[in-house]
C-alpha cells in the first residue's frame, strides 16, 4: 500500500495493521516505522517507495496509471491528465503533425518486431485505398508475459486514447482491439471503457465536437498463439481461420479486408497519449538513440522480486535482475535470462551488462519480443528449457506450412532425445541444420523464430548439450533420465518421511535405519527430496 | 481475317486420318494423345461424320466449369482448356451435348479441341477436304437481301 | 514490363506477375506441390522457395516462396543455390518422415537424392501432406464441403464434425487434385462414395455408363443453367447422336443434289 503524497510504502498490509497506518500516516502524517519495507530482512527500513531499488530504477510511461487510478472510472483517468492528448491532437494538431510527433518520438512497436510506429502511421495515412483501419493487438500469448493484460485491465482508457489519436492521424473511422478470450477481465474493462468514452463524446460520432468520428470494437480471439502474428490476427478479426498469410505486401497497405491497416500492440498505443502531451522530443530523450522511451517487462523466474516493471531502454540486464529484481532467489548463481517469449533467446551471465534495447538483444541472438523476461539460476537445465519452449511452439504452430509443422515437431523430438540421453552427436548437427531450414523456410514469424530456444541455448551452453549427449549427464540435475536420487548415510536418520511420499514405492527402510531408493523403480519425481528435512537426499 | 473450321460429311470417307493427326499433334512426353475428333458413322451407307467441337457461342462446357478453366481464345475462336486450372471434376465432359469434351485416360486429363492453336492438323491432313480451316466465306457485303 | 535475372538469364515479365508463373513460362522448374492454377497461391509447401537479391542490397539475400513473390525490376533470382537446395532437401526429408508410405513423397524425395529420412519416422503417418489443395479447390468450386481441422502437427483435412459432408456433391475434384492420392473414393457404376457420403450416379440412358453424381448434375443445372437432359447421355453416345443428326442433314443434301 502506498500513501500519497508522501509516497510511504507498506508492504504486505494485514487487517490488523490498518488502524496503526491510519493513526500515523494519515492522522499524524508520520510513517509507521514498524510496518515499513526493509530489504532482505535488513534492520534499516525504507519509507518511500521511490527509494526502493525495485521502483527507483523504473520509469513508468505505459504503466503510468496502473494501481494509481480506479480503472472502472473514466473520471479517474481524466483527472490524471487522461484524454488531454486526444484533445490536443484533435484541436491543435493536424493528422500530419500527429504523425510527425510520433515519428520524432522514435517510438518503435512494442509487439516485438520494433518497427517504427511513426513510419507505419505515415504509410497508412498516405495510402490511397480506403477505408483505413486501426487495430490494437492485445493477443499477448507468451507464457509468463502479462504487460498488455495489465494495461488493458488496469488502464484501458490509455489504449483507447492512443488508438483514437492514431485513427485521427491515419484518417480511420473503424478500429478493433483484438483480445484473447482468456483475458475476460481485460475484455470487460475495455468494453466498459468504450461505453464510457462513447457516452463522454470521446468515441463515436463527432468526437469532442470536432466532426471526427471513430468507432471501436473489441474482437475476441480464441487464444491461438499464432493469432498474435499480424496477418493471422487480421484474418481472425475479419472472421476467417487465424492462419498467417504469406505476404510480401505489408499489412499496413493490405491488412484487414485487404485495406490499409495500422496494427500496434497495447503497450505501443498506451505510450501515445504522453507522447502527444509532452512531445516527441521528450520521449526521444528517454532511452537510447535507436530505442527510445521505456519498455515494460514481466520479470519472472528465479528473482526475488517478480512482477511488472518498466525501465528506460538501455537499462542493463544486470540492473533489471539485481537492482530491480533484487538478485537471484536464495543467492544462487545466475545462469541465464530468457527474453522475448518462447521464440526469444537465452542470454548467459557474460551478457549481463548488455543494454536492453531492440538492436542489442537482436545482436546477441535473442530478441525484445513483447517483453517477457524469465530469469534462471543454476538449477535450470537449458536442454530442458529448450524442450519446454519447443513443445509450446509445436503445439501452437498453426500447421499451415511444412517447416514449422513438421520441422519444429522433429526439432522438439531431437531435443527430447538429448534430454533423455538417447541422442548421439550427429543428432546435434542434424538439429542445427534443421533449425536453419526452419528459419529460412517458414511462412510466418512463429516458424522463422521457432528454433530460437534451441539455437540460442546451444550458442551459449553448447557444453551442456554435449554433456547430455556424450556423457549422458545433466549438469543442472534436471533431466529425469540422466539423474538419480540417492539417500546418503549420515544425514539420514530413518525418520521414514520419504518412503510414504514416494508414489512408486521405490524407497525401503526401517525406522531409525538408512533408507534406500531402488533405482529401477524410482521415476525421479523429486518428492522424496522435497519432503526430507535432513538434507539426506542428493541428486547424482 | 477470321478463319472458320468447317466439316462436310459428304466428302468424308471415314479414313480416320484426322484422328491420327489429332492424336499425334497432342503427343506429350512421347505419349500420343487421345483424338479430339472422331469419324463416326452417320447412319447411312458410306456416310461418315467427323465429330468434333463446334466451339459453340454459348457453350455448355464453359458454363459448367466452376473454376473457369475453359476460355475462348480470341485469336482462333477456339474454347481452350487450361490444364493447369482444370480440377478434373468432369462437369464439362458431362455437359457438352455433342460429347466433344472428353477424358484422355493415358495422359490423365480432360481434353477438347483447341484448333491446334490456329492450324488444325485434322484439316491440314484431311485427304478429301472434308475438313477445312479457311477464311470465313460469310461476309456481310456478300449477303444480298432477296425480293 | 519488368526485367529480372533468373539463374543468370535475363527474363521479361509483366508487373505484378508472381515469380513462379514467370519461371514456369521460362521452363525453369522448381517443385511446388501446394500450387494449382485453379486456386490462389498458398505458400504452404515452401518447396518453391528461391534465393533473391538485388545489386543494391549489398550482398544481402532473402528467401521467398516464388509462388507468392511478385516480380520486381532488377531482381536476381537463384532457384538452385546451395541454401535453397538444402532447404528443399530438409523439407522432403521431413515429408518422408511424416509420410513414409507415400510413393509420391518417395518419388519427390528421390529427385533430390533422399531415399531415407534422417528424422524419426511417424509410425502412423498417413499420406496427407496438408497442402490444403482439396479444401481450397472445394471452396473455389463453391461447395466448401471440407476444411482443415485442428492445428500444428495434429492438423487434418476433414468434413465438418467428421460426418458425411452435407455440402459435398461428389464431384471428386478434391481426390483428382490430391498430389499424393490420399483422398479415396469408390465408384460402383451406379453409386459413388467419398468422405463417407453416398451418391447416386446418373448413368447414360443409351449405354448405362456412369456420368456424374445426381447431386453434382443438379447443382450445375441450377447454378449454371445447363439443361438437365444434357447430363442424361455420356460423351460417346452424345458423339454418336451428333453424327446421326449431321448424317441426316448430309443425306438430305445428297438426295437434294441427286434429284
């Protein structure tokens, strides 16, 4: 809980604390010292949230209103400066100057590819064919990513405002927000926001009395990962099966119903109102030269502080993981960070000082993607990880083109073989060649980047693959076929806790005596190790 | 000048040279094609009729084709079947009331007369001139209104 | 008109034409098994992928499916570069793993020197290569009786709910165009079965030869305005009848000249 205007933060507030907080913070305007945040159980406490490293290194533009306003009330949004950008765009600016402002801001699409939003808008605005459409991609499908969801749920008006400004800039009168059905709250909040904005004259006919009209509809998707791909998304919005279309004509010229269409994602649109209000120059002054502004990430995995963060572009991975994330849980060694979602890449500790921006990540064979960031410690096996993400992609492939459908399937089974100890060294060569073909041969981005989980882990952790293949060992002790659980003499005092926990009854032993795991029965589920309080069970 | 394909059964001897000429003209990969023209008994003694496509104006074959594989060649006037487009549904074979769209089982495709692209082999080889392909004799200026 | 170079040869093409169309015209052959003239290019099999570059691309190359790539002035196309050949080999290798029993797949793979797959054979792999020609042609014919179902590796072609498709007329275009002859049907002379649906055949009223299904004939009569009686006689009997009609006319002429 944050008490403004002091910015006093109380973590994990319980009902019994409320009285004290009201007494000190609100009545006396003094912080209640006993309830303040203290990092790592340290005695020195920090009062203001802005002084806590988790917040200090963040700068929130797209996420500016999250947690600050009541998302159900348009009045709250307006009270914090909402729809000011729209008013300015509609009254003080022309479509050309709006596009110029966005161009000047240097905003690049936050959906993953990082294409210049201003250039996209300019192309659409000057397209002769009509009508023009504006679509917001809210089909966030990466496992562990929830940036767009949070914005749609917690600040839906910022998306609406961005879209209306865009519509004005590209002269569009019809727009869609494509949201997966798995985000029911986002859909509900967006629909409510659309109703409110319409009743306030901010959407619909004759917006703010300027004569400009724009209607918005929420289009619900079935939750297919591939529908985040632009051509598949537009087919889905148009009512067809969400399969990508091979296109050598850009969707900005031939998009929805083959008409000029601007497609940006939720975060991109949420950045637009502040850009219009504060100017493109202001936005361009944040971040790096070629990647301006901030970027939201969902920081998850083995870090102490997980959650949604927003940092200026160019912030290093180390700052994100160690300062904001508070370092690795249990002070274990950092192993890698996975960025860019399932088809992104893994970066090892040598890359910790890499500035996070579109080009640096791409150069390091990973990618920005939509902003998932999964941190891994030494207990994560990269082969297992690659297998997991490949499995995800195999299941999410639409199955239209051969390299993605058959290729990813075979790549997954090759990596599965490696993790299972059944692979030979030539399998690694085969998998590498197959990956190359999938990358150049696939129809859409899903396939083209599909082998990334394998390629990027292989690039930085080849020796770990070799260990699986040649030595039949899993160095991280994860891959079930390559490890064994053993009870060690000494610590084991025969407490008999492990034997009943074993689902396959592989553990025998009498009370007070050393227990033994029958390796032929053990299915390496790890339940015994989890329950043992004597640290008597080791993985070999 | 537009040319016209004409058939005069009274000159036909049933020698079937036309069938041979057609077949060889439509050879693909060493496989002779099935003829698009058939010297067929006309029901009277010594009367043979070479039956082939009449390139109808309002052709049933063209109307029946759901994928627009049959189109008239404006140069020759022949209705040509685009093999790359044909889906072998047999609609035209069934629809032609003269039986002149047919199947070539050897080459595994639907066929019809294409006037050999403007120089029909049957006419060229017909020894009795029962089949001819020459400039149209019907000229507007020559038609006189009688009476 | 645009000028481009394919395999070192300068070629002219109309603006907007697809590369594959130009290559076919120039007799430059690449495999393209999901391509068919009756339907729009689809880009699923990826076998027609070629390498493209331009003089001002600073050595950068791109790989595109020629069936969907519109020709451009100054394009330099290579249809058999090492990378492209490797891609085709991998694709055929993958097909061989998925469709181990298909003679057609074997044949295509053989042409690129692959006789044995490098991957794990799919034990229950059928012969459907998911080129979707059948479904796309069915759509083009206006029936849309079958479609692809599911996604990814489990995708398949099927009628709705796996029941006999109500919109199928038994025209057999799907089976005729299936590049691996996976779609099967049976004809008994008076009846036909495809996709689990039974059809009554119209047989020639002269010689009893089966002509086409009643459903298909009715559709053609209705939508294409073709008299129903056209479908009552087979092509051969139609030719015989035509000869007799023309014979009669000729006989009149003969008799006319004689008298």
